[in-house]
């Protein structure tokens, strides 16, 4: 009897930990599928700008447009995944269809920011990219300082540049401009479920080991 209760407790705890590990493996399969679908959407054939874009439905949709730069750029200071530290250059573009949208042309490195020739109003552009509603802001993000911003806040930028609240993150731009395109990708989507699963299985192994050790101690005392 002295062994049964610790044994049951140990097996029950291990079963809970192992079930959590398998749950994380299920979450891993789900998240992997989500990322695969996003990658397929990002790499699909570009389409014209949607007439009534929906952030939930149209995020990452590839688009193609031609037009001209329709105002001075905004610079977004930050450290950008895959592009290093620098300024993202966001400009208003008047499309050939008569729509004013935001375009993220890419990144100018910090050490080249002063010498970079930024696009001027009237500059014609032909580009492909992806619709995106980035979530760069957090509680610690400072407000803009003139034309320097510290996050891509699409509604606020659209109000300043008098465009639709719609951002196209460029993948290719013609003619080539000073910013280097930093297209959207899935690198920033967290997928830590495998690590969590390993942790739960590891805890289960430790739990079982401690249970065996406890049973051994109890048995020694009864001998």
C-alpha cells in the first residue's frame, strides 16, 4: 500500500506531462501548416490591388502596380529581420488607376542614410509586393519625430500622407531605387512548439525518474 499511492501519483503526473507534449506536437503540425499556407500566398502570382481589401483576408496577398511617387517619404527607424538596422522608406504612390496607397520601398542602411538618394515626388515606379498590415508598435514605441517614425503604423501613416490605409511592401521595384527591398516573409512568425514539446517530454522523464527513486527509497525503508 505504501508503494501504490506514490506509484499512482507518479504515473498520473507523467501522463499529464506526456499529454501536454503530444498537444504541443499537434500545435506544431497546425502552425507548420499555417506557415506553409502563408508562404504559398506570398509567392503566388501578383494580382491587381483589391478594390476593398480586408486585413484579415488579404494580408500577404501579392500585388502588382504602376504609378508615381506622390509625396515626400517617411523614414521608419528600426532593426529589420533580414535587412539589418536602418530606415524603411515609406512613400505615397498614386497608381495609374487613381488610388493613393502606401508603399514600403525597402531599407536604407544607417551608415548610408545621409548619402542615399531617396525617391522624389513624380518618380515613376512599377513594382510587385505584398499587402501587409504590420504590427510593429508596442507600448514602448515613441511617437514620430518629424518624418522619422519608429514603427509602421499604417492608419497613422495613411492619415499623414493622405492615402488609403493600405500598405504594399515592395518585392521588386523598377527603376531600382536607393532602398533595398525587404519583402515580407514568414521569418517573424514564431513556431516554438517543438521546443515546448521537448520540454514537456523531458519533464515527464524527470518525473518518472523521481518516482522510481522515491519508490526505491520507500522499499528500502520497508526491508
